[in-house]
């Protein structure tokens, strides 16, 4: 298979995965299958909120009375307008003033609903930053300080959202206090390992977990300023979730299965690695590349979400770009191609979804004055990958089910 054919195959597989987990399709199919009594009110939050809300409009039609859509800045579709919808964009990955404004608008929206009106909530990854209500004793500056620290910590999403739930007025199920006794259909797209509803979006309408209470040993490992913040906070406990029906519509497994089926239908040998990728992005990239180098030919499929520990002044690129560049070092001189990309179309700061590297990536980069090891140490893989011509850009995808890593060995 030629270089252009191999690249085209990986891009086709990635596109097929995105089609399979599209939020508009997922919500439309779910709501069309089980009609809800009209009129219906819809609240959509997250990176996939725009697609999910339009899926609700597709299925509900005139039965949708009113909706509130909260998504990442730049993720609303200005071409799609409906007078029944209020649309807000907020900061991500660090919450800001717009996130607090979105939180208050959400509470006002819920308070305005008729007492027994059915509510559909559409939640996807990114919700933890996009909407927030501060508990008493916490300032926006402190909230941002915590989130900045979390993003640089190298913690996985489960641990990060555990802490986020503990300093929120709505996370950890506390939004239930503003919903009342009305019936709620809580539809989720999972961006977390294990597809635990309590972790997705920090569990706005899901019972809190026992693990949300930090042990004394865990507490002692936190920086002193963060210990002080936690010591000064008191957040409410909620129960009584029987009227909330929670369902997961799509997950990373759906994306991987779509890739497997797509490739097999074209006669390509496929190796589906079902253990989710976690841990350090650089080490994971090196591990994957070495495994494929020593393994069988064909298409190798992984999913998951790695982590990157950020220096004080990181460069360009997220975990997928770091993983891809680390792998490219191992693949140097080979005929193997690797795609690593977020299913939400976003990988770190900037507009890049990830990268598609090959055995010549590091050579092309060196010719442009970049060295892979230095770029990885500076967490600046994106600058090198731009120079080598290997970055991927998709724009908002309408989904968010963690990352995909696809490797083709001829």
C-alpha cells in the first residue's frame, strides 16, 4: 500500500468512528424510539451539546417547547437557529466568568419550567468546565487556580472530576436540588474510562460516589493552598434520584467497533486492543509503536485517554500530539503510519484534533530545525508536527468519547 493510500485509510477509519458516535444521530435515534409526552424541555451541556440538541429537535419537532444549550466557545453552530433555544458558549478547559453565567442561566431555566414538565438533559464531556455554580466560600479565582493545577498535574479524568465534584454547587448530583421532582431523562455521551455516569461531566444528575471523600493520605499529597480551600468549603449532600433515568448513548467502544467493522469489510486484518490507554502520553506512544513494530501487519486499534504533565510554560499540542510524536521516534525509518486524535476534534490548546505520523516524520521535522526529544520535553509537539505536515484538524465533531489511536502496518 502506498503512503497516500495508508494515510487515506487511517483518515477514513477515523471519519467512520466519528460518524458512529455522532451526538445528533445518537440522540435522534434514542428519542425517536421512545416518544416522551409533550411539551418537552431540553437542557444540553458539553462539547457535543450542539449536535445533541439538534438531534433532539430532529426527533421531537414541535413537541420541544424550550431548550438551553451550553457549549464550548466556538462550538455553537451560527447557521442553525431556532427561536425556542437559548445558546451560550463558555470557557474550556478552565472555567471562567462565562461558565458562571451559564450556571446561573441554567438555574433560571430550570426554575422557569412548569412544575411537572418532563425534562431531557443531554450531557457530554467538557461540562465540568462549561457550567458551574460556586458553593459558599469559593471564588472564581480559586476555582480557576484549582483547574489550572489539575490540568498540569497529570491526573486522569476520574481523579480530576473527583476533586471538581467536591468544590461545586451543582456537580456530584447537586443539580438535582434545582430540578425538583419532575421526571428527567438524562442522556450521556461518555468521555471517561469505564463509562461511569458519576464521572461524565462530573455527575450533574447522578448520585455521588463514596470515593468523592478524599482519604487523609490523599489530602496530605495536595498542595497546602488547595488543602486550605477544601478545609473552608461545605457542600451539600443530595439523595432521591429515583425520578432520574440515566442512559449512556455512545462511548469509546462504539467508535472502536465502527473502525474494526469498517476495516474488516475492506479485507484488512484488524487487531482490536480492548484495554483502554491510560497513563503518560509519551510512554504510551513509545509502547504502542514498539508493540506494532514487533507485531502483526494490519490495522491496530486502540482507544482511551492518556495524560501529560505540563511545565510552567507549555508549548503547542495536547496528549494525542505528544503520543504521536513519541511514537514517531520509535517508528523512524519504518513504513508504519499512526493516527492519534481526540474524538471531539480538540487536543490541547488550539484547533488541532491530533496527528497522523509515519516513519519519516522526525526526519521531515529535523530538516525544518525541530528535534523530537526537545519538543516532547517542552510539551510542544504541535509546533514540530506542524513543521512536518502531520497535524489533523476537524473542527467540532459533534461527539466526545475520548481518543483514538489507529496504526497501520503494511
